């Protein structure tokens, strides 16, 4: 839940950047950070024996939250 809120704020922050160089740096930070967060979330879900179909659905929702922000 909190990772989802965190992803929304990442997208909102990126939307408020006005300078191109800040936008590029923020984009790269989000891309690399998103990979680590996705890995951690997937590992947690699989370790707690969630069914794979639920893991795929949760990860799809998680991946869409930054662009929605």
C-alpha cells in the first residue's frame, strides 16, 4: 500500500519539474529506484506464498501508479 502511495508521489514530483536537466535526473532516479522497489515487492509477495496471478496483477497496478501520478 505505502509503495503505491510512494509511486504516486514519484509521478507527481516528476510532473512538477520545470527544467529539462532536473526532469532528466529525476526520471533516471525514478527508473533505477523503481527497479529496486519492484524487486523487493515481488520478493515479498512470492515469499509469503501469494499466487502468481495475484503477484502479476499487483505488479501491473504498481507499475501504473507512477505514470498516473
